[in-house]
C-alpha cells in the first residue's frame, strides 16, 4: 500500500506546475524553456532584429504565437513571474539588472516586445518595460513598421515565442499511471 501512495504522489507531482528553465550564455539571459502561459508551454528567446526577419515575414496572423492582446499580455506576465525573477544562488538578478537580458544594453530600461496580429492588416505589440524601479506590462494598439530593427536600439528586444509539444508532461503522467497499475497488480489490488 505504501508503494501505491508513493506512485500516486509521483503522478500528482508530474501533472503539477512546472518551472521555466533559464537559458544563460556568458552571464546574459538569452531565453527560457517551458514557460507556462495560459496552460500551455512555450520556449522564448530574446532576439534583436526586425519583425520581418524574426517572425517569418511578419505579415500574417499565423506568424505569431499569440493572436490576441489577452494572450500576448499573459505571455509577458509569465515572463515577469517565471523568467525575469531573482533566483537563489549564484544566478544573476535578472529582475533587477536590466542589461543582463540579451538585447537590453541600456542600464535604465528595456522594452521586451511580443508582437501579435489580431488580423492580417493590424500588427500591434505588447511589451514589458523593465526599468531599475519597476516592471510594467503594456501595449500599443497602433500598427508599427515591421522593418524597424532593434539591433542598434539598446532599449528594445523581441521575445520570440514557440509552442512546446506536450508529450513530456503526458509521458510523465502515463509513466506514473503505469507504475500505479504495476504496483497495484503486485500487491493484489487489481
């Protein structure tokens, strides 16, 4: 019976909340994997360039991971809660030191942009304004020029999102159920 409880606990934990894994290169935060946004997992990278280059032409709604202001805002709030946080140990204070995020070389503030397209002819951006004093999630309802580059702009960088296939969580859940079944058979409960 004790094994049955342990296996059930494993199944419960495997289906619970996940932490984002930070990608750090040369002391700079370049991205994160398995960021939880509205119940779905995404990978994100902080990249400089133009919207056209980074988002497959930047001219169709399907070029973007998020299609509405609500989901783009949820993604940036997830960045604030799961990625741009002060972690214990030797990890740098990504939440306090703006220039430790790739593309943000300004010491005062940085706008991390997540473009989305509610329709093919309207391209808008949600941004997270990281400054030395606070973090603000906001947005622009106005179309912007997708050929404008962030390469020479020390205060702007794109958050490029991609959906993570779900099998990792499902696989853990199924392994837990298999273990639960095997344990039940061994103890004569099945």
